[in-house]
């Protein structure tokens, strides 16, 4: 994304860390087409995520797995066209695009090609991917060293639905320590943000204080109550008073679509 005719400047990943350090809440919303993009921008979103949840919400699939990279690119371009349709804000939202299933799990070169295609052929300025396995951490490291900003995603990862289901993750001490180590590894690899989906609130709050990257809590915020909202609504909360580090925490509200919980 470049400058708009009106002169608004796009947000970058580094701006989010600065906002968090200033204690400023950051709004993050999901959009899948031009109309939803215009609406979420008008609502004041700082970050717009083109989520692979469009496989379920827009295309009618039962999971996020079938959506292709080309479909993600098509919807990302549509979202980009929708931004700025109304009265443009002072700053353009940061546009982040999900990397779909098997676009980054089949080797480092393939991951760079997929993520590079997103930045070359859409208005997105960053990509999001799921998982904290050593192979995924290596992908994050390679992408970041290639100049591609990465938002990571731990906890309930929908692309692993056949292994994890839609259950809460990291509910025991061993699982929580495993997730914590994965989060630290992803931060060390250079990710600028981390989605924590459907994990215990106290674990997410702890990581929010510990991590220096933008941390994000998915599903139900800090109240332990998943709740509902408009599709894909996300909100970043400021750190607790006196909290350490530079992490911004996003509260990602889960949405029920046709009986299936998606984000």
C-alpha cells in the first residue's frame, strides 16, 4: 500500500509496538471483500486481516483448509480496493493476509514464494501463519530475513482442525509451557505479532507481559467467555498498568457460523 491521493500514510508493523508502549488500544478487524473493508475502516480499524476464515464464511467450506493462495490473493485485492472508499482516515490500516494451508508447510523456498506473492500481487504489507513447531519457526525466520513481516498464531490453529478440533488449547501446565516456549521462539525468529487463540486468559495475560512483540489473545478476551460479535471482530487491548515489555494484546472474538466456530 502506498500513499492515498489524500496523503494518508499506511501503518506498519513497527507502529503497533509503539502504540502499545504508549498504552494506546489498537483495533483489528477482519474483512473479506471491498464492502466489509470499507465498513471496518470506517469503524476505525488500525489493522485489517484478510483471514482464511473466508473459506467458511464466504465460500461455504466446512473448514479453512480448501482455500487456495490465489483465492486469498483475490480477496486481499478486493479488500485493498475497499479501503479508502469512504472518507479516508489519517492513517491507512495495516493490511495482513493469511497464508493458506500448505502454502508455507512444504519447504522454505515454497513459503518465501507464497508470502512473496502476497506482497507482490496484493496490497498486503504482512502475512499471518499458524503453528510454533521448529519447521514453522524456521519459516518465520526465513520470511523475516527476506523482508516479509510475519504475524504468528498459536493455540487453536484452525488449519490443524483434524488434529486439534475446536477445543481450548494449553489447558495443562505442560501444554502451557510448550506454548510459552513456542511463543518465545516465534518472537526470536522475528514475528511482529502473535495470535493466541482459545487459550486460558491467565496464560495469555502472562505472555502479553513477557513478549516484546505484539501479542494477541483470541476467543473471548480476558473474561473466559467466548461471546459473539460481528464476523471477525478483533480488538487489541492496552497492557496492564505497569506491565512489562512492549507487547500489544489483541482480543480476537470467535464467531459462530452455521454452528462452527471460526476466527
